[in-house]
C-alpha cells in the first residue's frame, strides 16, 4: 500500500475518531458505538455479472481506538445513502510486505448478489468496523472499478537501508483460461519522473528464465505479495533528483497484464 496513503489514513482516522463523530449509538457488540460522517477507508466495487457485485478494501489493520485491532468488518449495501437493502460480511486477510513482517495491510473482500446490474448502478455502503472496544460506522459511495481477474493493492515501504520497497498485494478474483507468465519475472516495477520519462526498471539488465509459470495466487480470494526494492538510482546507476515519481507495478501476464500505480517520494519521507 502507498506509504503516503497509509500516513493519510492514520491522520484521517485520528481526526475522525477524535473530533469527527456525529453521534453515538448502542452497538449490538456491547462496545462503544461511534457514527462518523466521513469514511475511514475507501470501499471499491467490481461488477462480476449482472447479479453479482464484489466489494473490497485495503487499509491499516488498526483504528485509533482504545483497542486498536480490527476484528470484524461488515456493511449494509443499497442503491442510495440511507436506503440499504442487504448486509454483507467482509472476509479479512492480513498481508505483510516481504521485507518487514510488521508492515501489515488489512484486505477485505465481500460478494453480494443483486437483482440486476441497474439495481446498484452507483452503490452506497454503511460500513461497520468493530474492535474489542469500539464499533465505528461510516457511510460512503462505492468507487466502481473495471472487472479484472486479479486486484492489485499497491504499497511502498521504506527499508532499513533507506531504499523503497515497491509492490502490490495481489488478490485473485477469478482464474481465466490460458493465463500464464512467459518467464520467471513475476513482477516488473518501473519508475517514471514527473515528465513521464522512465528512470528505472526492475527488469533492466536482468536475465530471466524463459519458462511458463502461473500468476499467483491461483485460488479465488487468496492474496499473494510481489515487490522489488528501488534504491533511488536510474537504470544506469546515477542517483535521481529529489522529487515525486510514479511507480508502475506490472504483473506481465499473458494474455492480459495487470498493473497499478502509486506516487513515490525520493528521498523517502521518514
């Protein structure tokens, strides 16, 4: 997950839970109920068929509450804010980045059946996030994304030696026929400057084995993690100037590659 995004989520959660509460309520979990007017994290929607809607999110695994660990997430779903017709539970997965097992992202997925594609053309959700001490509820309009056989949740993480680990948590949505990787390269990370010029490519100078391999993960709902470490140098070995860069995370699959992007600061912010 984008490090800047994680920092913003921490600040957002702190501000919302400290001063953005609209009202309390009586929770069925016998904990403090807090209803917010603004979302704590973004929920994405992917229409898998005319009658199936997939909801997902990627966020910090904790809230700024007395007991911080998120234990349960569910949502009321409907065609408009305040008009909810169903409730769905999220399956939660916790994934760490390869270089640091303490840097964890919480990934949620839920599948809901609807009567038709037009019933929830622009769905709304009322999200409940439950810890051992608090039950936080917030509404939001779902951000719809294009259908894809895998969903990438990009991240960046500063390594102990001052580099930046750039990668993505890869969640399987469905398994297409004849999908494969044409070589041993499971991910390619490319960094571009503000002008859109490529400055670094993780595959530059590498000799990958020519072999047919599978895109991981293979099982629906499972999450794999891929990443490469960038040390702030160009492919020719010179250090890049201070500034904002764009990193593209690419799974070079055949017949359809999967990609996502995120903004990167060099040198990395502490």
